[in-house]
C-alpha cells in the first residue's frame, strides 16, 4: 500500500495524520461528484452534502453511505473528539463535530489526502453509476452552499 499512496496520503490514512488547512486538494472543490476512500475505493461522501465550513478542509453534513463510516473516540488532544474511519479500508479520514449546519448539525471534517474525488461525468465509467441519480434533482431550498 505504501507504494500506491503519496507520503502524505500514507501519513494521513495509516498514521492518523492531518494535512494543512487551505492547502489540500478538495477544500475548495466545487464540482458535482462523490468522494471515495483513497485506499479501498468505498464511497464515503457526496458533493450534495459538502458545505463551506471555513476550516480549510472538505466538510460534509453527512456520509453518502453511512455503513462505510466508523466513528471512534479519539483522545489524542486534551478534549476527546470523534474520529472518522472508513469501514473496509480502515483509513483515518478525519473527525466529526457537532457544530455543522442543519439538517444534521454535523461537520464531517475530512482530509483530502484520505479521499479521491470522482466527478459526476466519470461516475459510471469508474463503477459508481448508482450514485448518478443524486445529481438529477436540484438541491432542496436552504441547502448549505458548497465550497
């Protein structure tokens, strides 16, 4: 696996590292598409749930496939946090906080280095065609703005 990942991707996913804010691939990604685990390819988040958190990391209100997310307690800092990992790849993705917008009130603050973005136009050819219908309907009124 080390050969497939960049040093930063390996550090983030395997050693629970964190990439710099505002200096990562997806903090300001605006295209429609989904985000998958860089290690396993399991679908994790959608641009339909992405919003501008102001943190410099891609942030989402909810997972695309909740079954692909594992949340565990993280005591590495003074205050406990909730770590987010991928179920099948066991990759460290980031953390979830309870300061996000409605409707969930959650902020899934993810590391771009743990993710691979698949734009809408590539979903079918990449094997994620089942998610295309997510983008056929416009976002409901009041949906948080995307970054």
